[in-house]
């Protein structure tokens, strides 16, 4: 069986042991004679899965009691609308930090529901850094402040989170949730599409402080109201049962490997190995400012853009998959989420060294 190192931005690699467990349990989950895919979402066996997944995530992220964990569909993109529908309801004003393509999409959607102000942006330098945000920039009346903690396309990440005082801080953590320790209590709402560090696509995780639930307008569609999902334990309708089951296995895997603290160490080491090589190279370079670098998504470029295609193709022949950069940045991008082992990054660096020697 051939397995490759998959550097895709998402869907991306899953831990092999998780996939093996899925394979082993696929036809008959816990002697039920049924696959998890065939189990009723209201059955006792499935209740253990969904509540187990929630508890594991609570333990891993140290989520305080006064937060709800919701398993929703529609991707992080649906949250771009659900958040303003539920939160942009008091002053009707929200402050956004614009750090790239995904922030822009969130801003565009929120504008449909209220008054949106961009309080800081790095668009002047093609989103290659994280702009400074201090509390004086924030409208104390704003219903919330929105940030994208890790910018999947541009390869930047917030190292310190802005202090928003009493204004709720909302964060799109799609591409760095579970990759490093964070203090959940600093945020009012955290959301993430599953297909990077959590599990397969089709599931979106929302971690929301309870006091923010229940304020949507009467006209808010039932499925877009956080209250619906909160009151039903994410079982108002049929949830993405198999994706939640796989997320639970990924959370188990994380717990078995020392939790987020241990994962963060490995992630930092992986990013260090790759960035050390790029920064020391006379051929490859990083478009991202040093103080703003993501440890999950690492873009890099070479002087002769015409060699991009050759790089990606030759890497693929060596089992290093999906290294083509996003069209807005060009060059290459290595997404090295939790499931990418250090050996995968080392294999990439070995190949980059060979390629550099061949073309410099
Ligand atoms: N936000 C970020 C930071 C992302 O990386 C992505 C997807 N790559 C999205 C939002 C959109 O997520 P989805 O495809 O789940 O809607």
C-alpha cells in the first residue's frame, strides 16, 4: 500500500492509526453489526460517540464550563454568516482585522447583516504580516471583533491575540485549532472547519460562550441559530455522524500523544526545520515576515517561477504531494498540520536541497 506525505491545505493528512482504526471498525462498530455510517444518530452507541467527542475536545482545549461545543455543518464559510446573524444584534456594529483571503470573505458576508469596520489590515503588503491591533482601535460598542488566527493561504498567524476588553473576540481557527495551546477564555467564539486538524470535511466545530446564544432575530432560520444546536446537543437534525466519529478518533489520538502541549512542540520543531532551511537557502525564500509566520502553512518561492511546475512534479514523484502554492501567492506551500510527521518535513527539506543543488 502506498501512502504519501500530503502537504495539502485541506482536506489534508489524517493520522494513519486513525484511518486504520476506521478500517477495522468500518463494517461492524463495537459488535453492532453496523457501520457507524448506518447507526441511528439517536442510538445509545452513537450518543457515546458524539458526547465522547465533545468531552475529549473539552479536555484537550481546556474549554471552560460556560462554553458550548457545537458540531455543525456548512463549513467555516457558513459561520461567516451565522456569526453576524447571532451576534451582530445589539449595536449592529462589528470590527474586523483583515489578514487575507478568508478574512475578506468573512467581512464580505458580515456586511450583509450590519455595519462592519476594518480596524487593521495587512493588504498593503499582500498580507505577508499580521498588523498590530491595540485596544484603542476597538469600538467599545462593537458586538464583536473578528480575527483569522491562522491565514491558510498567506501563511501568517497571530502570535499574540488582541485584548478586546469587554468586546467579544471571535476567531476563525480553521487552520490552527488544536495545533498549539490557547486560552479559550480569551475568546467569545472559536470556529473551525474540520478538514485540517480535526477530521474529514463536513463538520464544523463552534466553541461559544453561553451568554452569546439566544439573541438571534425571530426570523433567523432555525438551522442558523446557535440556540437550536446548543439546546439539542448538536442533534436537532441528523449531524454529520461519520465525520464526528472520525473527529473523536483524532481527539483520542491527540490525547494518546500527550495532548496539545506535546503536539505544539512537534509542530514548532517541524516549522523550525523547514524555515531554517528556507532562510539559509540562496534559492528558496519566504514571502512572510518573520514575526508573523504560521507554523501550519508555510509558503515559499523560487526565483524562477517557471521552475514551480517542475518542483511540484518532481516532489510528487518522491511521494511529496500537493505542494503547489495558492494562486494568489504563487510558488509553493507546505501545509504541515498535526498529522504530518517530522519525517515528512525532513523528506521535503531533503528534496528541496537536491532541487536547489540542481538548479542554482
Ligand atoms: N477559514 C479559513 C482560515 C480556511 O482555511 C478555510 C478553508 N480552507 C475556510 C475558512 C473555509 O472553510 P470551509 O471550506 O470549511 O467553508
